């Protein structure tokens, strides 16, 4: 059902530039960057999933960061979210990977969003 909703949506989210990687004083890894909606409709609940590859045996951890974009009140529920990105607009994301996760040898990412009235 989610895939159907995406196919009908004209929102389209892309990564703008590179993902910035840094360490904080506690040894946590921070991923940060920007996402852009290049579509013609608003994208809601915009998120980026990072899949951290822990070793060569295929062990992974998956962590999610929601974009900070524009606020939107959803009609059906009254819920307010700041994870919407309007057409042509940018949204920032920041993910703190705790050092308790341990080392990882690489990562990939997936972009997800929904579209609501």
C-alpha cells in the first residue's frame, strides 16, 4: 500500500550534495546533510534510513533520521509534523550514531516519504 501511495505521488526526494560525517566529544558518529523535494507535491514524514555494515559476515544495524522541514497539520488526525518538505524546498537531517553501536565498515542509505492530504 505504501508503494502504491508513492507511485501515485508526485513528490520526489533526493540527497543534496554529500553526507557529512563527523565525531563528537563522546566518540559518537554524526551524519548530517540536506534532502530536496524535486517533485510537484509536498512530501510528508520524510526520512533517511542508514544501513550500517558491521562486518564482512553481513551483520547490519539500521537507524533512521527524520528530516526537519516545514510544519504541517494533517487534516484527518490533527497531528503536527515538521518532517514535510514542500516542492522545491530543502530539509535538513542529522543522525547521531552512538559509539555503543561499535565500529562499522561502511553504510548505505534509503530515502522514504509518504504523501497525505
